[in-house]
């Protein structure tokens, strides 16, 4: 999944739209399983989010939705993420699920 790298020369609003579309594509394609392939796909996606410099990705919203919609995947990925990893902090993020969906829908138009 090489999704987020397309966002280098795009305006900020469109960049966020691409991030959200890619996120929903990830939700559709990755099963809610704790197998190695699913975990690695999810963790690679999170790493790509952290590399985005042009805008601040809606990471809190994304983590909240993943935790609710793919709980097996979320907790399996959380278990394999070391406390020293740059991904560890993402698993500490959480917000109201309804607000997360509402904010993500703002960009997915």
C-alpha cells in the first residue's frame, strides 16, 4: 500500500481528502484478524501517516475508528509495537467515536 506518498504536490485540503480515502480503502481491504500480514499492512499504513509533512493527518480520528471497527487487528498491532517505537504513541490516542466519524466525513466529500 503506497497510498499516502501521492500527496506531495497537492493542496492541503485535497491531501487530507486523499488520506481519508486511503484510510477507508485500508478499512475495506484489511481483515479484522491478528495474523502477521494484516498487522504488517496496518503498521506500514501508520508509518506512512507519520511521514506526511504537508498537513497534519487526522491520526486521532483514524486510530479511534480502527480501534472500534477492527478491534482484533488494533489490539494485535498494539501488542507488537514496542514502547520505544514511534508508533507506540498512536495507540495511546482515543476520542469519541461519533465525533471521529463526523470529522473524517468532512474530508471525504
